[in-house]
C-alpha cells in the first residue's frame, strides 16, 4: 500500500510524504489493534474497554485514510476496507451487547493478515 499511495502522490513533496506516512501508520495501527483484539477474542478472553476504544479510534483513522485514497492500489484498499468493515461490525455488536464467537475473531485476524500483506505489495 505504501508504494501504491506514494506513487499516487507527487514525488519529492514533503507534504505528500507526510501524508503517505500518516496513511501507512493509520493502516498499520488498525492491523495491530485489531490483531490484538482478535487474538484475545479467539481465545475467549475479555477485551478491555481501553482496547475497544483503541479499536474504534484505529478504525475511524483507517476509514478516513481509505476514503482519501480510493484510487490507490485497489487490492490493498479493498483488503483494508474488509478489515475496517469487520471492525465496524464488531464495534456495533459490542454497543448492542452482542457476543461474538471465536470464529468471528479468527475471521478478523485473517482479514488483518490479508490486509497487512498488501501494505508493501
């Protein structure tokens, strides 16, 4: 995704470089935070409020990046959209008191791995 975003931006611009770094950082944060939650959930462990808040924050940041880089590498954007959508669904379910099975958490972990592979593809 980094190469996809950077090729979309003007070469040599400090502002564009900062934008690319911010975008990659937001997507990596979503991967890391969702992966931590997925690992806990898949093992039937409780996810603390601070972890849910971190997941919500990372999902919002990633959604903003994805909206701004819609015309970047389609595979990477689609992979992170899927990850973000799964995070949104889990966050919505938590708000309504829904408990998810270990399968749902494993799906989140898989989506995270798939998306992360696209970062430097």
